[in-house]
C-alpha cells in the first residue's frame, strides 16, 4: 500500500469520525434542525396559499390571526405570532397601504394601538383564510390521534424546557 493511499485512508477516517461525532453532537441541534424544516414547510404552504392574493406568508399568518380573533392590540398580535412589535408593525404598515388592516389608537391609553381587518378584507379574503385553515387542519388530521398527542406533548415539553427559570442567562 502506498504512503499516499495510506494517508488518504487516515484522513478519511479522521473525517468520518468527525462526521459521526457531529451527528452525535447534540439533541439541541437536531431539534433546531427539525424546527427549521417544519417552519420552512409551513412557510411554503402559507406562501402558496397567499400567492394568489399578493401577500407574503407572514402577512397571511397575521391576517389569519386577525380574521380568527378579531380586533386586538399590536402587542397581543406580536405575541400570537411570536414576533417583535417592530416586526409586526412593519408587516402592518404594508397591509395598511393595501387597505387590508386599519389601526386605531385607544381613547383610554394613547400608547395602545388596536388593529383589525377592514371590511374590504372581510369581503375579499376571509373565505380564503377559512379554506387555508381547513386545509392545514386536514393535513394535521392525517396523523393518528396517538401521533398528534405525541407531537403536542413534545412541543409543550420543549416550550416548558425553554421557558425554565435560569434560561435568562442563556439569552444574553
């Protein structure tokens, strides 16, 4: 066996061991990868559903929440979407220009802004969002009740772990 060939085998073994160790690195990375893949799949579904109406996936998700829950504070909407107030405000700016949402300042507290869908939106889009919601529910219901329970249980457990006291140090 030549020295070059032996060296190549040696390097290959080192790389293979590194790859195996990388695959064993952590459950945290596996979870992050899965969440990213799931998020991308949902984003693609929303993008497809919203494409015909010239709105983005995040705009569609926002509109779906408003259509479902009705008028709400921007901060509550941000919380439901899991996005910052400034990000939601940017999305709302674009939707407001399209005449799909309206913002109203609270008369009791001028710092509070309420947002709701416009009557034009209700006429044009509400039926569409109900259909998108139905399709997603149909997809989810393909899983057995046992699998759905496992998914919900696992996601709730992950949420609990991430919200545990002491995680504040990790956010810095």
